[in-house]
C-alpha cells in the first residue's frame, strides 16, 4: 500500500530465544483507527517500542509518511508527528496537569535554549495546552497536581500530552488499562471524537472498546500477525477464535483431554 | 513578591551579608570578613552544584574540580607573570566550561551511581595532575603573589571591595539560576530529572539540554574557584579534593536542594557551624570541668554529623524546607 501513513515491513525482534516480533507486516492508512489485539505476551508493547524508537528491530523497516524512520531516535519520531501514550502511566508527578501538557507543547515549539522568560507565563505554551486538556475532558482539572489525580484522570492526561504534540498519528498503548466501566466509556467517546481528525494505532485489551472503535483490526499471536481485516471479518475468523477469542475454551478442552 | 517567612528569611540573610563589613570595621574583626568572604565564594559553588543536582537530578560528586580549574588558571597565569584579570578570568571560565563539556559528554550517558562515580573519577584525575605540577608547587601548592589586576580602577586587594564583589556575584548567580529554572530551558532540565523517558517521547533531545546545564554549572563553579584563589592568594590540589566535592553536596542538601536560595543558606550554616562548634565545645567543656579541654574541640564533627543525619532523615527540604513549612506548622 503506497499511500499508507505507517508501514511496518517485515519487522523482527528477538530477546534471546524469544521472538517477540516475527516478520510483522502491517499498514495503517491515513485517517483510520487500526487496532492491534492479541493475548498477553503476543508482543504488542514490543511492537510499539520499535515504532517509537525505544527498541530497534533486528530486521525489517518502519516507514512513516513514506520516509524510513527505522533508525531515528525517539525524539525525532515525535518531531515527525508520531506521538505515543504509555501503558503504565508515565507523567511528571511533581507538576500540575497544565504544566505536564505545556511541556509537551514546548517540545514542538522550537528549541528550548531559552533561559530568561518565565515559561509558565507564555501564552503560546499555555493556550494549546489548555486546548488539549479540554479535548480529553480535563479542562477543569488544569491546575491539579498529578499526584492528587485519579487513575482515570491520569489516563486522560496521558492522551492530552500525546495530543499536545500536534501529532499526525497516535500510538495508544492500552489507554483503557485499569479503567472502570464508566471511565472506559468516557475514553471510548474521547477516542471516537479524535478518530475523525487523526490516524490512530490502538493497542487494547478491552474487546468491547476495540470492536466499537476500530476500522481495521490486526491480531498478533507469539509476535506473528495471524489475521488482519475489518472487525466483522476478524470476529468470524476461525484461527483468531481459536488462538485468542476462544482461548479459554481451547485450554479447557485440552485440559479435559489429559484428564 | 509575597511576604512569606521564607522571603523574609532570604531578605534577612542578604541584609546581614550586606551589613557585615560595617560590623567588621566597627569592631575591627577582620576574621569575620575573611570567613564570610569565603562563605560567599563557596555559596556560589553550592548554587552551581544545586543547578545540576537539585534541579537537573545530576548528582555530581566531582564538583570541586571546577574550583580547582578556576583557581589553577589564575595561579598558573600569575606565576607566569600574566596577572591581568581580563585574561585570567575569561580563560578560567573557558577551561572550566571545556572540562565540564568533556566530563558531561561522557558521564551523562550513564545514570545513578555510575554517574556519581564517573564525575568523581574525573575530578580525582585532575587532582593528581595538580599534585604532579612541580613547577606550580605540586602537592604543597602555590602562593599567588598578586591578585588579578583590573587596571587602576578595581583593586581586589581592598578587603571590603573584594567582599562586595563576591556578594554581588553570588546574588547575580542566584538571580540567574532563578530565571533559568523557570525558563523553557529550566522546564526541560526539571522534566528530564522527573521522567527522562517521557521527555524523549514527547520530543525533547534531553541529552543536549542536560549537557548545556552541566557546562553552565561548571562555568559558574569555575568563577567560584577564581574568587577563592584571589581570596586566599594560594592554590593547592586540596581545592579539588573529593571531600571538598562532598562539602558542596552537603551545603546543597543542608540548605534545600532544588530551591534557588537554599544552597546559600546551606553554605552559611555549614561553614559557620564548622567555625562555631569547636568554640561551643570548648565553652561547654570549661563549664563542666572548670577549664577548657582543648582536645575535645577537635571532635566538633561528632556534633555536625548527627545534625546532617537529622536533616536528611526528617527535613528533606533542608533549611529552606523547614522555613517554608514553618507557617503550615
């Protein structure tokens, strides 16, 4: 697919004897919300790590907007418009929500070798930061300190920070992790609002959310892509049902066979 | 600026420092002048260390290196007959900055205890280099015959003038650090201390900012070394002994790491205690035994040590933290 925004071409990553990414091929078209699902240990976070540049693949290439970014460092990928949220909340705990997001804005507002002016008084940093907080529904909590916010609010703040870097594409690593049903529903609504404007690669365990949001779904098992397609096709795919959706059933049957 | 207990305390310390020469000249107490000039100079070094350690999370255990470099550039040039301050001072700051650039470029690739060890190792290297400089006194050190010359209009040998010059430079340094930590640059430095991985993920090349911060701190501490050499008219490898680096860390921690004025309070507290505790012990021993026990005075560190322990265990914010929380009570 020549017009894909993100192309993952044969990416392989090994940790000792474990193949965490096994010749992964995946295209994400501009504007689509592409979900990656898979059981624990399927290599989802390893894949995200290679997309953001924290891990480098042993083989294969990663292309973003037609340019090879396989060897670019983390901060340069962010500069190109590839933003991520973290599975385990990774915020600046000693700062307020607004300060957190302002930093993300600052990262994309030219260099930071500016030593004199009070950064907290700069409207060109504060205004976009407030806008990003509003977009995820945290506008009223701008001055709250991270340490005093709930887990659900942390997840929203994660998203706001990714948005504040004015990305072309969002990589969301389990944004619903640890959320209650009500908070999850709110997050789904927020993502639904974003998907019209942004290309999103979503890694998520919450199947309800995935099938509600995704335009396409890729299923990863033991680092390998076993299926990729529209939600209806994935739901109907026999291999997926056996390897993932019906995992419980298979285990039970196997257990019974031994008994 | 709001009138808080902390601001009042800072103002009080500044006023006391500003009026000290008056007191000294009225009482003829030149020792006070010498002591407080030294305190002010080392406070500049502590402010500089606090910039990287308190705000940047870079615990340098070799910060005395820049005291040494600043001092040795002045001393060596003086020995070679170049006593122009406009040559000595810029060169001293330049070499301090270059050394920081080299040390930082290598050590900032490591973290935690490795960073501490590498900064210590570099300082030990130049400590031994200085020991080997036979032409410049080796381990005996070198007396500087003449303080830095700035034409006719500035005379560093004037005790009062030199004191106020050091005080002005200290206040300028504190103001500079205050502006810097609140600027975009400072936000990046503190963000990298808090969560370096996230900083890179949102698009900051943190290494270059940390390195720049490390060099700025090195230059500032180099200035402290220049002043110290001019103050004592003497340089020796002891300037950069590792215990000196430790003293600077103690000043920053005692005063309050990561606060702009804390290290100044820490420097004053530590160095005044160093002077006062032996006298205090002598005084107490004379009450208890009827005559002063001179030998007991040597054990003043037995009192200072537990005091530091208490600060570290129960007052993480140092003296500054105690003052700031006194109102909340």
